[in-house]
């Protein structure tokens, strides 16, 4: 017996086992790679998932045992036992330790409660965008997308919800995903030291248990379930400059020229709400931006892209074409009585698109044509928690109705009516709140893809939900100009990345307040390795261009941003890896070193992909940094000096983040450019090894989707040192030809070199060069002409 009543029968189909109760139903499904999904629903609580894009597979009969009320599934990741009479379930991982027991699911008028015994597990990560400690053990989190400017450390909830928890420690790992878009809470052993208590206000209990050999496998499987990050345009990896707001036109142009005159690379300028006419979406302010087309042409000529902000609120104003067309097509959110829900946001009284249905998403997507026609390159969706200034709960009324059609027909949408079958297509806001921002980002992305089918859009969103990586990059909202927030930003990136969303950044310098020059430079240093790298600040903040603080800071900031641009080939390749595997670029040490107990506590240093370890300075006044290097040998990125594993103290003067490369890595860098729209002259392979090394890089045109049809170049290189000869072997795949003129190799300097001969072997023959040698910082550089047919470089 449980709160759904008695179990009346078990039923089996190839893809599911159903348990029927007096007032509800449970269902067991299996997904690829051994993910087990348990749904428990009261009556008709179930809703199609916004997060999950994968489909269940046939349950392998050989691994299943069904009794009268019990089911056992034995998979490669462990054993799952269901006791369906009382809705209990246990997962015993292969390792046999830290099993996970669900102690029933109870439904009541206030929602559902489920308790899990965790049997000694003490390390939990994920949960998306949270300001709670890195390890979520001992914390309580709420999932309810909320706009809270100037949030503080431990403030919760914020803009985005990803109800995914990763248990990982040297004993083993698993993931649990509790898919529900209403208000949910996770008490991760804050009340009972060995129990997770989960509650959901509305909807069904949807538990996915993700087994895995190691945390990377679990995170990878979660991304199979909920989708991968899109491949962004290359320019989205460049440095980006924003503030609330740069206007008028002349100031925007002056800003752009400032970058070029100061020789500080930059790719993107952001226009915050003041570019609009009275904050109305899809308009230009005639006063501040009288000639947007000309301005955009000039900016493009200077090598800049432009991203404009777009909020969901549409001004309720007769004659405003976006409002009129939306009213005509009936796309705005309604109250249960059929009238429109309105609320105050920037433009004044607004209506809000109901992004949950396809008709509205199409309508919304097509609005972007207005801005694309002027040449705007990317879009920034803000306020989409949704945030409403004047409503008592700061968001939509909980009973407004959304038409959740997932592509179904919407003919009778006018009548939010008595008809039962129709009502099922509607969801009250309270049940879908956490997916509103994600569906806005989706409408934006899908619209842009329809309008410019061969371009990769950049969409940035503030609110999001699990799976939202399929639609947009995200930033961590209105943070604060303090060292505490710099530290927090990194810990947030790590958990957001583990939650399936690799493309993340924070407002460099802190949104609210004015950073000291030192804090700003330190934040830029973290920015070099932040997937999304944008400076942004609140209205009336002091100037925060990289040259705003004068020397020596201008020079320091230039060097920092230059480093980002030198690393672009490597960063882009890591983006491609994340797009392919779902693993984040910015990752905690334990993702690669799961056996290392120490790695579970460290959130102030991180790995970038498999090669880099980065230890930013996160304290004021510090010029040294203690760094923990996990197992193996490491080399300093700056001078190739060999360093052994363990704790070390390193110098870290302003502008110099300690960066290390795993011994055996070949890192792809390039010569300096002022934006990614410039072609760098030289591709530079930096070898971090004395003996054997390898690396790979990915190139494509950076803007179109042609890479899907073979227009890319995947370059694998292996390095080997023998006696008096160093050899680099190249493996190439794909038919894209990068525009480099030269390829240079940098090898740690030893007495074996300088070289006398360099041979470049290509498929069309060999060429011998007297190497143009260049000694710098412990490395010897040899340069050859770049050939897309390169097979091997021999240095003697
Ligand atoms: O109510 O558009 O987080 O980045 O500058 C504030 C103005 C609305 C909040 C965003 C911030 C942006 C600001 N917005």
C-alpha cells in the first residue's frame, strides 16, 4: 500500500513495465547505456519531458525478473530492485558500495515527497546554477527560476534549474536526474546526514538513475539523455564587451575603435536595453540609434559582431506591430478566464509569449528577421525566468495557462475550455515554470535556424532548464564585483558544466559594483578559460573597458586577452569535444582523476579539457598560488618547466595565472589576431613533452553548418623524440583547409637542439628547410610553410 492505493496489477510491454494503483500508475523504462527511468504519477500528472530527447529501448528480457509486485533489473552498471507495492526501489552499483534506496514516493495535496537513503555517500555535485558550496552534501537547494539581482553566496534559487545530481567519490559514481519543471527542492543530507529528501509541488515523480564506471561516463550519459551543446560560431569564443548600456551609436563606434587603437582583441559588442525604442522588443531607438544599418556595417568592417538583448515582455500598446501581430495570432499567455496575463517590465505594461507551443515559437522566431536584416549577429535572452516587476511572486501568476503542444494542432486554442481532452494540453504555470526560459531560448534558436539555415546562431540565455544546452549558452546573471564572487563564478561553472551545460560564463568584473583594477584583471584571467568570455556591468557603473584603468593595467589586460586569442585553436577543439561528448571544457579535477580523494574538494583550480590545469588567483593582494597537481608529471605552460604531482607554490603576479599542461600534451595555439574574423598567420604546436606526446585539433569555417558534411579538418599529431631526431606525425581527416600560412613547432629546449635540418613531408613530396629558429622561454620554435597535406615533420 502507498499513497496511490493498492497495487492492482503489473503489466509488461517490450519497452516498459507498468504498475497500476487505485489512483495512479508507475512505469519502469530502460534507456540506452543502462539508464533506468522510474515514473510514478497520480492520475494524469504526467507531462512530456522538456529535457529528455532520447527514447526508451526494449528491456532486455534476460536481465529482468518479474515477481508479483517486485521487479529486478540487472544491468552492466549494477542491480535495480523495485518493490512496487510500497513504491520502493534500490540501486546497488557494480562496486557494491553506496547503494541508493528510494524509500517510497508520497503524494498529498501539497505535492510529492520522496526520500533516498544514500548509505554513506558524501560527495554530490551538479544541480546546475547554485551559489551553494561546490560539494552539495549538507545543503538544501530549491529549483524555481528566479531573478534576484546582486545575489549573494548561498542565495537560492537563481535563474536556472537543472535537477541533476552527480554522486562521485573514489568508491564509485552514479547520477540521478529528477525531471520536473515545477518548484522542487533537494535536501541533500542537510537534515539527515544519510538521506536526500526531494519534493515537487506539482507533476509526476520522474527519476532517472544513471550508472557509470566513472563520473565522466555518467555526465556523458546524462548528455545522451538530454542533448549536447550546439557548436557555436567561432566568434562566440572571442572576447566580448558589454555594459548596460553602450549608447548612442557614436559611443558604440568609439568603443570599437578603442579596442583596435589599443590593440586589444575583441570580437563582440553587446547592446543592452537602451538600443530599443522605449524598451520595445524588435525596435531601434530613433534618438540613440538613428542609423543602425550604417553602424552595424562599420562595426563589421572593424571585425566586430553585435549581439542585442531581447526580453520576453511585449509592450501592450495599440499600433506596436509586434504586439498587434501577436494579438492577431493569439500567442500571448492567458489567465484561466481567457483574458491576457499582463505585468510590468522594462517597457511598462506587457503581455508575454507562450513559448510552450509551436505556433508561438514560430511567431517569436520570425520576429528576429527585423534585427537580422540590419545585420545583428547574435541574441541575448534576458528576464526569462520569467521576471515580472509588479506581480506579488515576481513571476507569472501560478494559474496562468500554457498551451503545451509539443507540435500538436492548436486550432481551438481560443477556448481554454471545459473539454477534458483539450485541458490536458494545457499546463498551469506552476507546473512548467522552470522550462519557460528554456522554451524562449528554443524559440529564438529555432527561429534563427529557419531564417538563416546555414549559420550557427549565438543565443545567450539567463534562465534555463535541464537540456537547455541544446538551445543557448548561459551566463550567471547579476553577480557582484568582489573576490568572493570571482571564486563563486568558478565553482558555479564547475557544477553547471557537470549538469550538462558546458557553455557558461560570468559577467567579468562582477555586474553590480565597480571592481578594483586588480579584481578586474584577475577576473579577465579566469575569463581566458571561461567558455563564454564577456565583460558586463550594471547601469551607471564606472567604465570597464580593458584600458579603462590606465597603465600598467592596460598592458596587463591586453596580455591576458591576447592569451585567449592565442589559445583559440585549442579552445575551439575543446568546444567540439564538448559538443560531441557532452563533457564540459571547464571541469573539476575529479572528472579526470576520480580515484584522487583530494580532487573532490578542489573548486579553486580546474581542468580545461584533458590537457590544461588552471589555478587562478582568487584573492585580493595575492601574488602566489598554492596548486595541487594530480597524478603524473606536469609542465608549466609558460616555460615548459617539468613539475611533479602534489602541492606546489607558484608565483602568480597580476596577469599571470598559473597554467600547466599534462606531460605528453601537444597544444595548438596560433599567432595573434585582433578578432577571430582575422586569419592568424601561424598555427603553433607547443609540445609539452621530452619524449612522447600527442594532441588533436579541430578546424572548420567557424560560421556555417558545412562541418556536418565533411567540411572540417581534424588534425591528430603524435610527437616522438629519438636520440638526435624529433618527429611529429600528422593524421588528417576532413576536407576543410584552414587559412594558415605557416606551421610552427615549439619544443622544450634541451642540449639536443638547436636543429640543423627540418624536413616537411607532405603527401605530394618532401621539402627540406633550414629551420627558421627562434628561442623563447625555454622552447625552441621552428617554422615551416603550412600545408594541408602535411604528413610529418622531422627535426634533426
Ligand atoms: O532588470 O537589461 O541580468 O545583464 O544588463 C535588469 C538590463 C535587466 C538583467 C540582466 C543584466 C542586464 C539588465 N537586466
